[in-house]
């Protein structure tokens, strides 16, 4: 970025303008740095670039768990086996991405700065609903790219300090925001993960059981969707699993996730289709 005015040593006027949105500031000062301001490709190119896939999230009394598999694909090729798709948005929220990996990671970084900038300018944090709305606006700005196949669809979840509960928000490529209840999943393996979560979810889950439901759902997704990676016990590559509660964001340690993954794999020896839900 350009720095001080060459004549009087002062910052440009845009730096003096009040405003709590870093995205709006960047739009005024250096719009070419925003992903949405780039010239879209002349033809769809989405299939040629690495894509991140399945993300799952489950609420439990006192918070929410979010998890993602580790595989990125480019067409029929595994582009990366250990990509991370679940991130801390701020102290009380998490964001995960499915879709074009490069743009998704850039969106996450910009969203993290957006929330931090708001807190510094206003001296307080946005409400969880406000954070979800800001993210919707940012996704809407990527619509031109999405129309050319460079789609980024995040999943956002966090602890609502006013309600004292975990909440989940999903989005479409045009920036539409939808609150989900109990659990939700996005990505190419979502249809399989959703079926698994419907079977396993129940009110009153503990945080550990909610994490286990997520790992089970990702395993089921990987079982039927080639773009979703299952737990790799040989390479010790496990899903990224995070929890958000009144104590804040916490990434569940890899050793604990590895133990959950081992439990799931061991159980599949006797029941390849996974645990059964009671009929009544």
C-alpha cells in the first residue's frame, strides 16, 4: 500500500474517515486488493483449481462443534491431503470453507481482519448475528467469480453470548444467509454426512459426543464421496475439529481427534455402515 502523502507527510483522507468495516476501507483505498474486484476469467475454470470439500457442524448444550476433512481435489486428482478448512474467526466464532480453496482461504483471512478491525474501531465485538451478516456481504461480493466456477461457500458457527447457546449459519453463492438448527453440513460429501448426522444427533450431546458425531459423519461422507478424505491412520492425518463455548474458541487437540478417529475405524470392522440409531 502507498504510505504518507509525499507533500505534507499526512495519511490520505480515507485513513481519517470513521468506519468500522475494514472491507469498506479497503474498497475506498485499494479496491484491487479485494477478491471481488478482480476481473473474472472469460470462461469457467473452477474444475482446474483445488477444491476443499466436506464441513460438518453440530450444536450441543453450551456451544457448537465444527469439523472438516483434510482433502483438496482438482478434478479427479488429490491436490492436497492435509489442507485445513476450519479456522478461528474470532474469540467466539469459527468459520470453515468449501469450494475453491485459494479464494476460500483468502476470504477467511479477510473476514478475520474484518472482525478484528471492527473491535478495534468500536471497542466492542459484533454480535454473532452481526458477524454472520458481515460474512454474507463479503460472499455476495464474490458473485461474479462464482458465476465462472470459482465458488466459495463457507459455514459459520459460534457461541451467542446473549442467548447462551451455539448457533450455525450457512450461505449460498449469492450471499444468502440461513440459520441452521441442531446440525448442518456443506461440501461435496454433505448429502452423505447429513444422513449420518440425522441418524446420530440427539439433544443433550456432550462436547465429546458432538465431536464424535462429526467424525462419524465425515467418515460416512468419505465412504461415498471421492472428494472427501477419511481419517488417514498411516499418515496420522485426522479431521480438524474445533469447539466454541462460553470459554471461547478451542481447537480440539490432534491426539484427542486421533483417538476419536481410531474409535470410529475400529467400530467399522464390526459395523461397516456405522452405528445404528434406535427406531423408537
